C-alpha cells in the first residue's frame, strides 16, 4: 500500500515538474508558435520529423540565398548599376540615381516601374533597403557602387555583424547609414564601422542585442568624431553608462 | 476506462486531498489513474503502511545478503559505467577545439546516419590546461603562406554561417561574440618589404587587407606612437577575436547531437601490429598499425582497450608525447623512426591590464614588430597583452604559473613605447597557456604519419590552431573518409616536409 502512495507522490511531482517547465518556457521572450513547438516535440521522438524540420530550415535558407544571389547575368547585359538597382527593387527596396531627384520604389506587392532601365551607367546615390531580406551575400550586388552616399537598412532581419564589417567597401563615399531596429547587430559589429571615416550621420536606434547601449554610444561617438550618432529607444542616462563602465 | 469513470466520485469522497481538475493533469499513462484511485481509498490506514514498508525493507536486506554469499556474481567493487566501448570506428584523442571540429566534420560527411562510430577521449573535461580555452581568440588573414590564408578565409566563412553548421534544433543559436576589429601589424624599415610581399599574397588569395603609411596610421589611430614604424598592414574584414569557449562548446554540442560520444580518460598506450618494410636506401623500418587504444579511466586503475580502425591525434601540445608512446622519435638518431613529431608545449603568458585612458572601440589587435601584441577586452578599459619570449628564455612547462616579472621587464616597456597611454596601467590578472608549438617550422601538421598507417595528426598549430580549427577539421575528415583533400589542398602541411627536412616557414615580421 505504501508503494502505491509512492507512485501517487511521484505522479504529483511529475506534474509539478511539467508545470514548472512550462512556466520557464513561457518566460523566455520569444516563444515559438504552437506548430513549431509541436514539431520540435515530435522531432525529439521521431527521426522522420527531425528530417522534415531540418528540410524546412534548408529550404528557408536556400530561399534566402536565392533572393540574395549575385545578379551576374543582369550585370553582363545592363552593367553594374542597373544590376544593383534591379536587385534592390526586386527585394522591395528603393533607389535614387546620381543627379536625379526621382526615387524608384517597389510598392507593397513588390511591383516597380521599369523606367529605371533608362539610367544605364548612372551610379546609385541613395539606397533604401529597409525591411528587406538583404544579407551578407546580397551586399555583393551593391559593392560596385562607389558613389553611394546614403544607405538605409532599418529593420532588416538578416543583417548581422559580418554584414557591417563588409561595409568598408563604401568607406570612400558613405555619409549616411541607418541600421536601426536590426535585431542581430551586436557591439562586435558596430566596432567594424570604424572604417567608414566619411560618415556624417549614423542611426543606431533600438538595437536589441547591443548590451550597455549607453556606453557603446559614447564609444561610437569617440570612434567617429565627425559623425552625428542618433540613438533612440534606449534609456541611456549618464549614471547608467557609468555603472556599465564600472561593471565591465 | 472504468477506473476513470469512478474517479470523480471517489475524489469527492476524500475531500481536501485532490480536486478532480488536478487529477486530470496527471500523466496520460493508462495505469496512472488506477494507482491514484487505489491510493485514495487506502490512504486512511497508515499503521498498516509502516509494517508493509518494514517488510519490504527486510526482504531487500535478505536479498542483498544472499547476493554477497560466495557463488553469486555480486562484488563490492563499483563498476564504472562511463567506460568507453570495446570497439569504435574512429577514436579522437584530445577534446580541444581541433578534436571536436574533426568529430563534427566526420559526422557531417558520413553518408548514412550512424555510418561511422566516433568517440572523443579527453582526459580533462574541465579543460584546465587545454590551449583552446586559454587562448586569446584571435583570427586573422595576415599570413604569408597561402595555405594559412586559405585556412583562415575558410574558417571565417564557417564562423559567419556558424548557425547553419552548428545550430542545433530547439537550442539557442550560437553567438561567438565576434569582435570585427581587425588586426594591425606594424613593421619597421627592416621588415617592411616582407610586409609588402605578404600583403600581395593576401590580396591575391582574396583577403581584404590594406597597407597604411605611418601618417595614415596616425590619422586612423591617433593613440599610436608611430616612431620607428615604416609600414602597417590592417585587416578590413574577417579579422578580429571571438570567444574560444563558445566555439568549443558549439562544436561539441553539435557533434554530440549527431551521435559522437565523449569519454573521460587518458590515452596511455596503444596495441599495434608491425610490418617490417625496406626503404629504397635499404633501411628496415617498422610500419605500425594501431589495433586498439588504451584508455585509462580517471582516478582509478581501470582501463579499457578500444579496438578501432583510425586514431586521430588532436592532443594539442601533448601530441608529441602521444606519438612517443608509439615509439616515434625514439629510434636511432639518423633513422626514419628517430624523427620525432616536433610538437611540444611552450608556455605563453597573457596579462589583463586596466587602463581607463586607453584606446577605444576601434582598437584592433595590434601586433608590433617588437613582438608585443594587445587587444581590447570588453568595453570597460580592459586590455589583454603579451608576447612570445626569446627562444633561449623559454619558461619551464611543468606548470601554468605566471611570471609577472616578464611583464615588467619585457612587455610593458614595449607596450608603453607603442601606446603612450599604457604608461599608466594596472595589471588586473594574468594567465598562462600552452602553445602546441611546432619546433620545426611553427605550422600545423596535418595528415598521416608515414610509420603509423592509421593515425592522423592535426596538431602543431603554434598559436593559430583555434582560428583554423573549422577548416582543419574539415580537411582531416576528408582525409579519413575520402582519402585525400577535397576542398583545400593542405598536402604541404603533411609529414613529408619533416622527413625531408624542408620547413614551411611563415615569413613573419616579428
Ligand atoms: C596564450 C595563447 C594564445 C593563443 N592565441 C591564439 C589566437 O589568438 N588565435 C588562435 O587561432 N590560436 C591561438 N592560440 C593557439 C590555440 O589555442 C591552439 O592552437 C589550439 O587551441 C589548439 O587546439 P587543440 O584542440 O589542438 O589543443 P587543446 O585545446 O590543447 O586540446 C588538446 C586536448 O587533448 C587532451 N589530451 C592531451 N593528451 C591526451 C591524452 N593522452 N589522452 C586524452 N586526452 C589528452 C588535453 O587534455 C586537451 O584538452 C593561443 C594559444 C595560447 C596558449
């Protein structure tokens, strides 16, 4: 009889464990949706499901690589400038050519006017790639733009520190850069902006993965003395920054 | 099902114990409700329980006594269940970053799931002496040998896509904490031409490096004293530093998730078969084949012989010693077997200094031609620095004690000369680690030993093993599974150069 008592006790314990674990899971900031949680659960039990889930990852990655592929074919027929513009519009961004006041922008459905083909051999001056899927590989399509002065990359989910490190290709021209709201950028990548010595305006608001933002912004100002740094969305009182300096 | 239907009524009959809603949360096991129910009806009679308990205890004791009697199989010695298996396909000796990288790549390249059984044997799972975790964590492309440049480029590429390679489903993504700060090499008049040549090689190989004149250096980094500097080379991309622990653990986590098993124990010997062969010079040499690896369990006399097809020597600074167990280097002086594996531990000190007025966020990993280097550590005005001692002043390698006088006498003067702000600094801590130092030419040794036809080496990286580990792991896995190099041709890093006494030296500026 006592044995059955033990079993009951264990059952209760186990349910408590279950509950505890669930609480722990929900407390983490980004809880995946039900479907993927279910899949993950099944993954731990069945190889087939694991296979499917990893295929899905592969598929997503391939898709991303495809959108960011090198536009070599376009480049061969229309030149580097049109290829770059085409890549940008295809991803849903916007461009302005040197000496033009008119912007070409993809609309919400991804449609854009083909008039930009008129500007063969006119380099780009301003590029707006905000909220697009541009990543490190895609940057290769823009590298030829030696007169690029403004680059807006607000809220791009695929931009990481390696991307920022690659921005040195624009070091002789880039004056304005917006990398606010990019969820993957960390301090290690901001250090790479040191090469952009012509930068006059830098937007670095709301970067969730930058720890001690107060201190980092002071250091950024020190690193790029001629550049105005605009950082909103942080609570950076001087005291906090001091505290961080002491801490680290 | 009957049990279920009865349940609510019974539960109500015993108020205060459990509510019916609680019960429905209990495990889905069909037996579970049954046991719950039973316990509910009998829970009132506790004295009875006590005797039942006692009875069970007594029965247990009786059984134990019977077991100890002669003739039964019970022994008082505890059996270690963490013993490695009797048989494995590939045994990797050394669970540092190189060992785990090889393990990962072997699994990555196997054609069928579970196709090769890989085990990693590590004598110290806390890594108190492993170079990996005691390193500075830098990665650069500024080498002079094409092989090294390509290894770095490939490894940087791996690190950029680290989550595609080492991400594990349902686990946190890997964050290497990579600092894209670059390396800055400073050269004086004497070595400037070497730097220029290296720069050309690096550019050709595809590395993004730039040359700076002293004035440009001063412009970019006003805190550097450019006196004596003739030329500088500065990495723009793929250079910086990262957290070695994270890389090691990421490799380990992924490899284990793919079916590699790790065992704690020290490899103390091998069982081999020897074939006598004759060279063209009529020298008789014994070519060995490892049959099994002897793994000594920690803190005990117990050991296990693991039969295996291939052994990988990734024992870092101690890989020379491991090869010695097979008689390599112990033969007569001018014979084949008298050539040792030229890898030995060399102690290097790393000092952490605090300097509130030191250089800021754009601080690169600076390497001066005097040999001293430093880099930023975090954001709070901390830096880590050090230098390699002269060959004649190599410290003794029996322990990992730090020589603080070395900093005062050798490092600090040079450091403060290059960066005057460092005249006012405070050493806040220090550590020492072993380089897996290749005394022959300070470069990695990758490949099979000519006298042991199933032991592969990946060692001797002398201060750049961490950054090359991803690409080296892939290369060794190719050697083992494909028979030759597929992606990067590293045949120049094989044993041939050692046997023929043709060193592959880096043309360094320091
Ligand atoms: C101070 C310092 C700074 C460095 N800085 C850099 C840098 O900036 N960049 C860079 O790329 N590299 C750097 N390195 C070099 C780098 O750390 C090494 O080249 C690299 O870690 C070698 O890895 P490994 O796996 O071969 O060796 P280890 O990490 O030493 O691993 C070998 C493992 O084998 C185990 N082992 C040994 N013998 C046996 C045995 N008989 N049985 C079982 N297990 C055994 C050991 O316990 C050890 O854990 C630095 C090294 C030092 C010391």
